[in-house]
């Protein structure tokens, strides 16, 4: 297939930061909120792809009306932790981006908080490959709306979206963008245009 650009999800598609996120949240909760709950790596994996409000409802409901404030504290301090401890790039990710960069624009759209994508790019050194990015933490928009926003802002004519969850698939469909499922990530997809089991398999699907 031909695509003039590739828009990537982040967590579960380019890297796995679940361990570092869980460690960061436990530190924040112990320091500011009594450490009553201690999110595990598995807990974090289960909420990857959600926006802040969804995470608050799903993982911090113990705190009742304070759930969103507690979640905000965790997300804010998470960026500082990620900047130092990072996550694990999926094998072949940099080679994939380096190869695609020669002929296509590369972008990231995530439901993360403001600062998280920047930390990812800084920690991994992959900023030289990414032309633009957007997230719900900045715009307050849904992932579908942010996909459309980046496509409009950058004048993209035939982008594809690569992500790992059903939410990514639904967002791409709502944005009118073909979806490729990163099956090595955290979730499943119902009817993606194509499926990859490692980052480099994307090169076999997109004409390079």
C-alpha cells in the first residue's frame, strides 16, 4: 500500500514504559497520597491508551472525588521519572523510523499528558525522525480529533495510523485514516487494514 506519511501511537507501538510508569506512580502516591494503593506494571498496561480522565476513573477511583487530582499528580511527576528512567524501545524501532524518514513524514499522536512525548523523544534520541506530534494533554481533544489535527496541520494526503489497541483502531476509523495493528503491543484489533508483529514488518506493508 502507499502512504505519504505514518502517524504512530506511542505506548505499545514504539516502546513499553509500563514498569517505569508504575514505579513513578507508586513513588508519587507514597509521597503525596498515603501510598494506600500501589499500581503494578500489569495495572499500568491495562490503562495504556486511555486519557487522563479515563485513567482516573479506572485506576484511582479509591480516592473518590479526588481521583482526578491524584491522577494529575501521578501524570505530572511521571514525566520527570520517565525523562531519567525511560522505557524499552521495541526492537527495530529506530531502524524503522530511520528507513521511513527518507521518504515519508513521521508523526506521533497519543492520549498522553503534555510532556510525555517530549520525554520519549529526549530519552530515546528519536526526535530527529519525528516531524510533529500531538496529545490530548495539550489539546483536550480525542485521539481521532488529534489525528485529524496533525493531518490538517501538516497537509497530509494519505496517512496511515499505527497503533496497538481497539481504541486506536476506533480512533483511526473516526478520523478516516487506515489503521495498521501493532499486534506486539498491549491490545487487539477487530478489522485492521494490516497486522504487524514487529516494528520492521511495517516496511513490508508500506511501499518504501
